[in-house]
């Protein structure tokens, strides 16, 4: 997946959680109530099921950020719920 320059994901959650890895760029990542991190190429991330993701934003205003993510779901659950 790719986040365009300056793209902000907005607060959200995933019912099945997410595991992923940054391939290019820098991503500002914060789970609600935890310190913000900067994810760089090669960094892995985990979003627990139902946790509020406060930030998953491309830090660059001039370059895209790319990541791969795995979303385990059961049945007809939505992939993402915006808050």
C-alpha cells in the first residue's frame, strides 16, 4: 500500500488487528495512549485488534511512503473503521 505525500490516515481501528512492515519512506505511528514512533524502511508494526490507531501518517510532504500489511479477519468484518 502507498500513502501519498503528506497523507494522514486519521484515527481508526481494525477488528482483526494488523501486522506490517514499512518498505519506503517514514510513517508517524501512534496507538492511542502510547508514545508516537517514526517507522522507517525495514521497521515492523503491530496494531492490536480493536486498538485506536491515533496516527499512521506519511511524514514526508514530497515523497510517498510504502508499506505492506496483513489484516486477519473472520467472516464479513470491515477492514477498517474510521473514528
